[in-house]
C-alpha cells in the first residue's frame, strides 16, 4: 500500500539525515526576525533607512490602496501603475501588476493597516503556516529539508513576496493528498491566485485519478473567481488579460531581471537565442519534465514519491518563474527525502545541496554584487538557474525511480 488510510502520515521510523541543535534553530529564527524587522523598518521609514529599491510587497500594498480608492483598473494599466510607484521612496524601475483578480482579494486588506504592520502580519502568518505544514510532511527529515532549502527563505522575506502563501497552499494540498482526502482540492483550487505554480500537482491529480480532489479544486477555483468578479466586476478580467499580455511582451524583450528568473526560457534569452528559440527550448524542457512525471507515476513508486515529483515538475513548466517561487520545492524535497536518503548516493546528495543553494543564492549574490559595484549591470541579463534546477531535479528524481516503496 502507498500510505495507510489513517488520518496521519506514516514515516516508517525513518532516522533523520540531519539534526540541528536547538541553538542553531534559535539563531535561524533570530536571523529571520532581524531580516523581517529590517524590511519593516524600511517600509515604515524609507527615507531614514535609505531605501533604494521597491520590493514586491510595495506593489501589494499599493494595489491594496488603489482597491480602497476604487482605482483597481489603474493597477492593471502599466503607465498608471508606474506613475503611482514613482511617488514612492526607492523607485527604480516599474513593476507590472498582472495577478489574476482573485489575488486582489488577498491584498485588499493590506491597506487597512500601516505598510510595515501589514508586511509583518502577512509574512509572519504565512511563514508560520508554511513551516507547520512542512514539519507535518517532512517528519524526522524536517531539519534536512530546512538545510536544503535554507537559501530560499531570505529571498522571500527580503522581497515580501507571497511565496510562503502559495508554497503553503501546495504543501497543504500534498499533506491532504497523503491522507487521501478529497479536501486536498481546496488549497489546490485556491492556487488560482498563481495557477502556473500548480500545474504539475494538477496534472498528477488527473494521472492518479483523484477525481474527487479534481472536482473540489475546480469548484473552489470557480468560487474564488466568482467572488472576485462580484467584488471588482467582470471588467477586471479584461484588465488582467491586457496586463498579462504586457507581461509577456516585457518577458520576450528580456526587460525583466533575468538573473532572478529560474526558467529554461530565461536561460535561453540570456544565452542570446532570441524569444522564439528560447521558448522552443523551454517547451522541450517542460515536456521532458512532464514525461518524467508520467514515468514516476507508472513506475510503481510510492505515493510520497509521486506527489513529490509533481511538486518539482510544477516549478519547471512556466517560463515566468522567479527564485522566490521555488519556496514550494521544500515540500517536494520533504516528500522525496526518504528516497533521497535511501536511494541517492552521497555524491548525488551533495549535488542536490549545491543545486538548491545555487538557485537560492544566485539572484541575491548578483543583486548585492551590482549594488556594491563589484559586478557590472550586464549581470542583470545572465540567467543560470534554469538548467541548474533541471539538473538538480533529475538527480532528485533518480531516487524516486529506483524503488517502488
């Protein structure tokens, strides 16, 4: 059997690969709190803090304000949204708002409190939920999973992104799927706020014939879209489509910071292939990832391996992925950790660690290097994380294919 029908997840008495000392865990918590406090201070006192760049949470908060003003349409208009951003301390380059209308329901309450407080509540709340779900899935391999994904946490905290929210939704879907609950479709359906990150898990639910889960996910996504339509009007979908088209144009033109992007498409652009060839390369890579997911599905691999492979493949499908989006990979690693411990060699485990840390630290390292003048601005267009992520995934999934348990 893949997993016991009981309400809890069994770990088969696994021995932990890594055990961190309490003082180490405390220091990690303190470091996260200090980083979050620093960002909160920048939001509260941008001039005194010398704020030099807008972060993603600035955009979230600004859209929340525009919703309160009845100006949501302006958020989806790049020119109007850029004009609003120029009034903020730290403005350097425009941010485009291209989130689906249901995500506006998430950011709308932010403007009801000072920006620094909204940031701390959002980041602290989603991080706590994310870690709770990760601990429930990883079990004795929780510390090992933390070590592998440690580089991803500062990125999310520093940018104020929604990655602990989206990663937590993916993780909760995995946790409920392990318990064979149709309610796994609820968090999967809520991923309508960032649907491209849930494609692999959605495909797995079909391949595994989880029809109840699929039906619930479909119903929840329709409900979320319906509530957003009632709140902002049917026109919001037209605004969203226009903004998404503008985003695609910016992406094809290489106007986004490619060094922060983790797709094969971004790598192709940075290698000079041009938008068409880069997209062909990306589609081939995505097709290969989906084929590998199908191979894991039909190989007789256990439930944890099948779901873990689905989460990893979710990170490889969209051409529009950033390093902070990879926070969901912690749940893939948590699910696959028993296979990594038992089936991957020591050399392969070292390669997994290096790969995860490269995709986590590369963007931050390049950003700091450019800010301090150590690296030239041409590094902005150099993306290496796509192939690194693909190779890391291949090493990880080798373990998933080596055993049936």
